């Protein structure tokens, strides 16, 4: 893994971390946490204006793409027709950012990112980072994993969640 200083999050990761009650902890990691502007403005529909302002206040950066980046997102939209335009913006913002990775749980977006040689990680990786950095205790992470496992809107395979729980309980 290359040196990472920026995490660009897509909507699926934000929602899963919100369900896990860890979203507000993410900016405590030693990375710049970025939400692409179109996702922030158009996809966080369950977030009130106050909640969105709180995300900015605690350290989330809302990033706009320059003209060339917008053009790249549109090209991705033409190339990867299974992706939403906002997914394409997330991919383009990650590619436009130095030392960045894309935080996503979207399989189609991960596949496109792999083709574009953009590094990706998932929510479980972010949770491990929160634990490894001492931001969240083992108990907090296990409770968060239980929340993910119980929520029908979360598509992280139960086997992966159980494996992480087991590894935390054995350490």
C-alpha cells in the first residue's frame, strides 16, 4: 500500500459508518477525510443541514473537482455505465488527490477503481484503523460490528464481520 494521507469516502461508506456509530470518529484518524461535493450535496439525503454542517465542523472536507476532474468523472460515467455519476465523481476526486484511497463498499465502484489503478478500502478497514490508532476500544468496535450485522441496509458479508469480531476478541 502506498503512503496514504487522504481518504475519499463514497456514500455507502458514510452510511455504514453512521450505522456503526463511528462516522464522527473518522476525522480523528491521521488522514484528511474527503467527501466529494456532489455526494455531500445530493446523496446524503438522510442528513439534516445541521448534521452536514457538523460533519464539516469535525473535520470532513467537502471537495470540488476542477474542470478537468469533472471531465474525467463524465468520461468514467461513459466508460462504467453501471456506476452512478456520483460514484464517478468519487473515483475522479480520489484520482485527483495525491496519496489518496477510495473508501467504499460498492463492488462496482471497487472494480472500476481497480481498473483505473485507484486504491480502495472498505468500512472494516476503517474500523481497524480506528482501533489500531487507539481511537476506539475493542468493545466499541465489536458493538459497531454488531450494529452493522443487524442492519438490513448493510451489505458487508456476515462472514467478514464475524472474522473481524473473532480477530478482535483473540487479540
